[in-house]
C-alpha cells in the first residue's frame, strides 16, 4: 500500500509535515464521501486515491456509492446536461423518480458522521432524508455550472441550498446560494497506476497489444465518449492536419454506469472514423489505468477539446507526463493550461488543427512546453494539495466566515 511518506520525494517533506499538522488539529473525526459510481470518471478516480490517504492522516473516512436504475441515470444525465448549459427538459415523472431513488438509497445507509461530502447532483437529495446523520453537509460540484439552464438549476438549487457549504472547481462556477462557497481544484495521484513512471518497453508492449503503430506522431484524446468532450470535432481537426502532416489519432475512452448516453456517442464516433486507418477508437474498461498511462506517454500531443468541462483530469495527467496539451478554452481547462506556455487553448476544430500542426513542426517548443507543464502540475494539481484542501475545508466549515474561499 502506498504511504503518505512516499510522496515526499515528489512534493517535499515540508508538504507531508503540513498535512499531518492540519490533520492533528482536527482531532477525531468521521468523514463520509458519497457519489454515484465506483469506477469510470474523475470523481471515482480521485476518491479511490484520496480516501485511503485521509485514513492514514487519522480521519476515519468512508466512501459510499448510491445505486440507481436506467431511468434514474437518464434523469441525472439530463440534469448534468442542463447544468452545463444545454436547454433540456426534465419530465416531472423523471424528477420524481430521481427523488425516490435517493430516498431508497438513504434507507440503506446506517452510519453517522461528523462531515458528509456529497459529489454532484446524483446523490444530492440524500440530505433531505439523512440530515440528522451528520453535523455538517457539503455539496461538491465537479461540473461546469457557469451558465446553467435555469429551470434545471432551480430544481437543484432548492436541494443544494439546504447544505452547509458548496465546493466548486473555479470561481466562475459559484452560484447564488445561502451558504459559504469554496474553490478546490481536482487533482491526480502521481503514484497511481495511471501516472507512475513507465519504461519504453512497457509503453511499446501496450501499444503493440492495442494495435497502434509508432511510425507516425500520435495525437491522443482520452475521455469518456460524451458530446461535451467533442470527439467529432477532434476527428474533424485531425483530418485537417493529416492533409499536410502525417500523424495518427487515438481516441481512447470508457463507459460509466451513470452515463447512459455513452454508447450512442461511441457509435457516432465510430461512424465518423470509418475507413480512416490512421484513426484508432479504443473502448477501454474502467480499470485500464496502465493502458492509458502508456498511451499518454507515447503521445506526441494530447488533446482535451471539450465544449464544457468542470475540470479535465486528463489535462493534468498529460501535463504530469511532460506533454504539451491543446484544450478547449472552457471551464476548468483554462486554469490548467497556460496558453502559449504549457500548451494552447482553442475555440474550434480549425484552431485545434492549426495548433497541432504548429507543434508537430516545432518539436523543441513541444518539449519545452511539456517540461513547463509537468512543473506546473507538480505545484498545483497533485493529490497532496487536494488533501490539504479537504482538511482546510473541514476547518473552515466548522467556522464559517467569508463568502468565497480559494486555496
């Protein structure tokens, strides 16, 4: 098992010492995280790594996953799309079903806690059934709610307003709520299977197994097959580049139990890529962390051409591996990519294609950007900083003060 001390060579011993002091100041405490899926997606990845480390720090920390049926996840996907700005309609019967599934899940839980952190809309209504089970309830929103579709936000706001605090990934996502709001950026674990160092032999073995030659520069996007990730726009940009510069495109993604739209988007992507021998579409299982690591390390350029994005963990993963990243100029990506410094922010398939060609013809600049990107990720987006933010959040919720905090 990875120890907190194992991170000292990466972030410095003083960071580890600070975490231990912060945890000691909190005293005995029981913390529960709740989300909607144990695998697939950034929230599950973060909790898989953070929960054991929080326990090492002396916080009795548990992680619960709610269960739902197909109509429930259709409702929550509609809510998710509405929060990110799509003008969707949520039928009353689906909303009622969403509330009922939350009630059913609440009856399955028997614990009591000092703090509960509820992640995203899926389990948000639990507070109405379980308020007395914990002293403090915090809603953690991971999606881009900068311009939500108001009818959807109004439904959720009535629920979220009963929490003691909310956490967003950047200030632009904060909303008019009757409690304190906090800004915490997500993080990656540099020692996880997805981010640990790999040898060239390991990388080549994975690419051979996946059937991806290394005869041309690899352009890679890793994300679930979701319209907000704009995989069709990525294919469009790649075709513009390929007309002038030889390269390969790899679109690697997986499915999540709480995303019923995934199969449809995957089918659209496969149809768009049909007949292109230099486009590789990979549907990977949720635990394919080793394979994703190898793909990212083999790539020349990594894309995250999202149309909406709460925070792109794949952006930080690429930065940690010393790769230049081209990302959509939206949401949390603009916090991660320093335009013209650690990568490029783009607004269209044409802009994406231009920046891909620009870096393909300037390998020295690509290497320099990758080096700067790795250091920026080390200083801002590793899990040790995230643990510090959790500990500080607990401290601040106990003593509410200013309206918005940024760590």
